[in-house]
């Protein structure tokens, strides 16, 4: 495990590895159906303290750190991370993120995505980042565009969420 924790300073918040003390805040902010409607089904709903503890345990075991808490006022209010590709796609990584609803519309996530991208490009051999966004999530599309990602494709009828077949908008950013 990494003995030198990463701390990415942003405008009014920080990105840092999750710690066990984040569990209550994480569960409180993540337990929101409006967040769940815009993330993968792997993200639990309802989101409980047990879910938070389990996520933090898994995230803490990754080296290098790939999952970061978005911390405002000393409290974890969201999360952002990446999943590196494997085999021939090992120079690519998928970025994912969520933010507590109380902090929506403040530019936090666009800055966090940009800061994470800069960190990944500086600290790893990854050359390309990508993210998929549900067709109904215009706010997340704007987040990615503000962070320098471009829409590369729209995959029609590529996913199912809440029993509805939906389009996925595919964004990427090159080092």
C-alpha cells in the first residue's frame, strides 16, 4: 500500500484517498436516488454504512490509489476514481464520479475531473481517459466537456437503467 498518500488541492476542496472515518459522510451523501439514477447499478441504493465500509476497504487496498474522496469542509461529499484498462487497452482508463446533491451546480465536479485527469496523466503511463454518460444526464456531459473531454460517440440503446434501455454518450480525453 502507498505510504505517501496523495492529496490533490483544488479550489475549495481536496481529493484524497478514502479513510475509514469517511464512512458516515459517504453513506449520508451517497444514499440518494437522484445520484443512483445516473451511475452504474454496482453503486448500491439505498447506500448504507455497511456499503460505505465495504467500499472504503476495497478502495484502500488498491496501489496505486485509484479512488478519491471529494472533501469539502473536512467531510467526504463525493467520490471520483478510475479503472485502468488491461491487456492491449492498458494505456486507457475509465473515469467515474458522483457528488452529493447539496454540492451540485457549483463547478466542483468539473474541477475534480480535470484535476484527476491531470494527476493520472502525470503519475501513470495512461494515455487516454474515457467516461460514459447516460443519455438523460446533460449535467454530467457538461462536467466532462468543461474538464476537457470530448464526445467521441453515442452508443444507441447500449445500456439499461431502471428498466429502461438508454443511450450511452462516450467521452474521452487524450494525454
